[in-house]
C-alpha cells in the first residue's frame, strides 16, 4: 500500500471495498463498468501526457520553491486593487476553515443559517456604506459588476426610452481601465453604445439612458457628483457609481448624491490580493429595481414556528427560471470572500473602519505635502488615498524597483501612488527617499501624519453607518472567534457529511491543495505587477493551461473567466469573434437542448444570440432528428450548439459525435458545457467528442471549493481556430493575437485559487485523474443499484448505467402527499444536505456522490434514503402532520415540554442508529419563502420593525 500516494487519500473507496461495490452493481471490474457506461467510439486511445504525480510532501516543497520566484515588492499600483491586512482571526477561522470553504450555495436555507447571516451582514454593510436601499450577496469583481449595472440600467429604461431605442451609455474617462474593457465586451451584444468622455463636459442628451462614474477616479481624483446626478435625473438618465468602499467611511456616499446603482469591490476589506482574485464585488441599488438586480439576495423571513429565519429571496429572478429572458447569467457570488469582508466590518466596526480610512487618507496627504517640499507637484485637486506626482517616470521607476517598490506610471511624466492600510512610517519614508534620490536631494523624514482632509467639506461624510449591534460587539479576537464558530455550527458543510449535489460535484478540497493560498508569496501579489515579479505565478498558470489543454484535447486555454457563467459567456463571445473574422456576422443562432442548464440560454442571450430550443426524447437524450432539422433550417445563420456531456440527465449519449457533426456540417461551432467534466477526465475529452470550445468549472471537477457559493473559476479551452480570439486585459496583455476585450477584471481572473487545481493535477497525475473519474462513475452506479427497488432512476444509458450522477424519480410520491421538497428537508434530520432538487426535471432529485466518498458514507446515505422511502409509504395524503411534512426537526422542538406529533421524538431526530454519534441540528424549521418575498428585508434590522410598518 503506497500510503504517500495522493490518489489514495483523494479517492474514497478502498481496494478492499471494490469487490462488494462491483458485486452490487453487477460487474466483474471497473473496466467492465466503464465499458458498459461510456460509448467506445469516444474513449481515449492513449493515457494523458502529464507530469509524473507528486506526493503531498513533494508538492508542498515544489509550490514553496515556485512561490519564492514571486517578488514581494511593496506595491502602490492601485487601480482597484490594494494590499489589505487579513485579520489573523478571520484567516484562521474562515479562510482556512473547511466548515466555511466547503459549504454549498445556500439553497437549503435551514442548514445554511450561519453563512446566510454572514452574507446578510455583508449586504447591510454595503447598504449602509453606499447609502443605498438594497444590496445583493456579492458579484464576481468590480469590472463585471459595472457591466451588470449597465445591463440593469438598460433593462429599467422608461417605456418611452425603450420605444425610442435609447441605447447610449456614458462612461467617464475616470473609469478603471479593466472595467472599461469589460464594459466594451458586454455592451455590443445587448445593443448598448458606449460613449467615453469627461463628465464635466457631458451634454445630458436624451440619446442616453445611463452613465457610470468612478469615485474616486482611476488615479485618485475625488469629484462631487451631486450636480451631475441631479442633472442626469432631470433628463431621465440613471447613474451608476463605482466606488472605493473604504473611502465611503470618510466620503459622502453616492446614494446620498442620488445614484441609482453603487458598485465596487470589497477586496480591501481584508481580502488577499492573490494576483487578481478571488475578491467579492458589491452591488447596491434602489428597491424598485430589485427584480432586475443580478445575483443573489439574502432576505429575512420566518420559519414554521414564526421564528426569524434567513433564505435566498426572490429566486424567480434567477437565470434558472428566466433562461434566455434573464438580464444576467450570474449564478454564483463570491460568498467565501464576502463572508471575510463582512467579518472584517464586524471586527473593526464603524469606529475601526473610520480609523483605517483616516489613517490611509492622512498618509496620502502627508506624503503629498512632503514630496511638495522636495519640489514635486501633486496634481489631484482632491483625493482620498491616491496622489499623482509630476516626475520623470522612467527615472523614478528605476530607483523604485531597485528598492523593491512598485508605483503606477500613467505616462512618462506622471507617477501614481495609491496608499493602503498596511502603510507605516517606514514605508512612507522609503517612498520619500526614492523621490529625493531622483533629484539627488537629502530625504525628509516623516514622523507624524497630517490631520487635514484633502477634499471639499461638502464631501465629508456626515451620515452614520454600521449602527447595528453585530458591528459593535465582536471587536476582541475571543468575541469574533466565538461569533464565527456560532455561525459555523449552523451550517452543514462537506466536513460533516457527503453533499451529493448532481451537476455541482462537491468533492474533497484537499488540505495540501489549500495550504499554499495562505502563503504571502502567493496571496500578496498585485495583478498588475510587472511580469518579472510574478514568475512563480506565470509558471504555475501557464503549466495549468498546458494541463487543461491536454485533459480537454484542445489547443489553448484562458483562465480569465472567474465563474462557470463567465466561462460560458467567454466561450460564446470567442465563437462570435471567430464567425465575424470570417465575415459571418449574421451567424447568431444558438441551438440549446431543452434539458440544458439555465445559464446556457441566459449566456447566449447576453452574447447577442437568438436561442432556438431543441427537443429532448423521453429517455432524456437530445432529440437528434429535431436538432438536425433545426440545424438545417438555420444553417445560414447557425452560430453554435450548446451541449452538456455527459448530458444534464446523467447519461453518456451515444449519438454525441453525430450531433457535433450535424452542427459542423451546417456551419456552426460546438460549445460544450463543462459542468460534467468529472465524468470525462482521462476517459474521453471534448475534442474527441467533436467540440470546439469547452468551459471548465475548476470549482467542480478540479477541486476548488464552492465556498458557500463562490469562489468559482470557469476557464475556457478552445480548438486551434478559436485560439486567436481568447480575451486580453488592457493593463497586462493576455490572450490571442486577435483577442476580444476583457471578460473579467483581472488578467488571469481568480489566479490565487488556480493554485488548488494546479496542485490537484500535480498530485494525482494522469493515472490518478483517470482513476478519479472511474471511481466517480463507480460510486454513482453503486448508489443507483443500492436504491433500486426503492427509487426509480429516471434516465440511464443503453446498458442501464448512470454516468457520474443520476436522477431519482420522486413525483409518484405526491399520491402520498409527499413532495420532493419534503425529502430534501427530511434528509437534514439524517445529517445530509439534499441532492439537487427539481433540476433538470421538476419533482426529482439529482445525485452525484463524487469519487471522494468512501463506502461507509455511501451506505449511510443510502440507508437514509431507504429509511425515508419507508416513511413515505407510511404517509397519508389526508394527514399532513407527519414526520416528512414537519421536517426538519430542531433541537428546540425536541426539548420542548409539549410534543404534539403522532410520532416519537426519537423517530423525528434519530431515525437511524448512526445519527446519534454525529447529530447535526438544523437551527430553524422550514423557512417561509412566500412570507419573505412579500415582506422583503435584506439587511440586519429586526423583522419586527418592518412588520409593524
């Protein structure tokens, strides 16, 4: 037994368990199972050509040496990214804690009350700092949040504006360069015309529906936008403001100026730079726009007993429901990072945030005053943390980099310096000494900070913020540690039990993969640092791209998309760029099977495509003849087909190569959704199947944790003809020779967490990756057979096998008065998170165990499902007072003096013996979604205040 092999630790079933599992399935070997599951004509004929696998010890040694190639200069580049101090109590108890980073999106509210409260805190923090009415649970980054703001303002145009096709959107020239690039990408497909200019000379023409301003501007200038926003409102132009969230502790919030949307990043609230991400963007708007707002919203409601409960509100807004009518394809947030940012606000409170903001501003004022004494002119008339110095940029840069300091250089005569909370007197004095050296003058020593504001009195914030108790009582480490632990105990995460979510691949996030994320050599690098200071990152990222090319069979990869939804969009935009390069501008039809994930049609609509839905057969497969008819019918305008493989129904469709050929024969490209890539790696690949582009969910197949609903990474891998169009970045060039503009803000997206997937591949190697896929299929088919006779599997392959996931039929249970939701809630009493509910088929459960679960856990889950099946049989449609309808059962119920239920307390809470050893208690009873939507409360104020009003 090779105990240092990582595959042995990653893959759940042990060798001694295999015979029992294979016997249950009815095969002699894993190879036979794979043969009966996967069409032979798409099997890879050779093993993956990857580097030899490493042990965990070898990998950690390797990644440390690689990290040492990154140079940790003191960086004042700014442009939306600032070094932040991650409080150690938050780093250890949230960032490095599997109780937080392995949780799933809070669709099952009753076992997610902890992170729901942390996100509610985040929303409250954003609402109060921005002066707005409602905020969401975070978005991906500032650039994409700005694009979502543009789309929202376009969606909420007045009736007359829509009738007149008013489509111009003003973009201040003060906007961050990466934000402008993302806006350029996102505007054209939806019919928005960008007009870039100076806000002081804007004419407020009726041809404009909206505008976006930067506050402070990209190089630090602070403007009072009150008059601009008022004049815009007179002309029915709605204004979005991208605001530095720390500055809002000192400056008048944009909400007070009349902004319609305020957005930005919370990165400087205790989130590592990480070479660009992941960071939680924020997005706040007026309540009247709540149904057009992208992303998720956490709201307050009540549970069955009338007690306060939290849940995701207004879910009918989501792209899963609205599909091609969705205004956004965002199905993820950056929950782990928004939790960290919210805890930063809880830890520091309003006084602490004011202190940090005051220190940063005072440091900037003091530095500007000191450099003036050396004869250097500072050109910003008002600023918060960023000053622009007139100087010989080339000379300053040489001296600065020799002293391991980075500034930003807008032109040959300017140096931009953005200060942050890490600044101290030694840092300020080093900056001064660099400028003194450039003039060959004696330096001036700073030992006190100026207390004078360098912006108008009219912009001094006068309104209070963060007055709620949660931001004013956890300021000692002990208090915050216990608060974090209290919330963690309310959440069921992967460190408690299997989370068998179909399509979501909740697999092991190994500690060895996670450890390097805490190393300063990886998490403190600015995304716009000179490339020679990020050689460790460059080697890691290019190697990861190589590995993904090999695994998918494709020619090139971009890691820039920072979610699966972004990957979908990027793939479609690259396809459109390819068609346009061939003068096929008219190709805009996307064929999408009716069984597709909801983000597919939403992404196609955002990419400016017309969605044509193709039929699905009764057995769950794509209706090939209908697809052929549609492809031929639309051959002159066919852009692409969007398919998922194995299918969303958990089946390897044998006609897949015929499907891809039909599309190619009719002039289209094949986009493959990589949601189910965990069933392909090492056995087949998208290129073999006939795809041209595939997005990968690194937070699924390649072991990045879900983090309660983010971070995600959604790179795309492409065939040779699409490689020239991979996206670039305006500050650090990336992508192909004919690159499209940016998809996400940072050049390599959420680069920090790419380390996880790099480590996953490095430690598993070719054989380990293939074995992982095989065991994912093994575990799924074991559950399928173990539950046979208790639950019907809705779809299976031609030889009766499931892929890596399966759909259980639950609709007949309605005859007993039991809905699929009742099964989901009852599973909580058994200590499990429900599988995917009612997707892709309403009234069903989609189960995916992954390769990481061992036989004991699989059996525990199956025992729970079988026990629930018996409870269903004992139910009566006329009697709603049963153990399923009343689930989940809380500790408060079980310990109450009275028990008015026709079953025992033991049956309610401990229906199987194993539960008593490791009982998980849901903290609330069923959350009332309808009540919460009727009484929408999205901040920390007690619900009674709203109910009374």
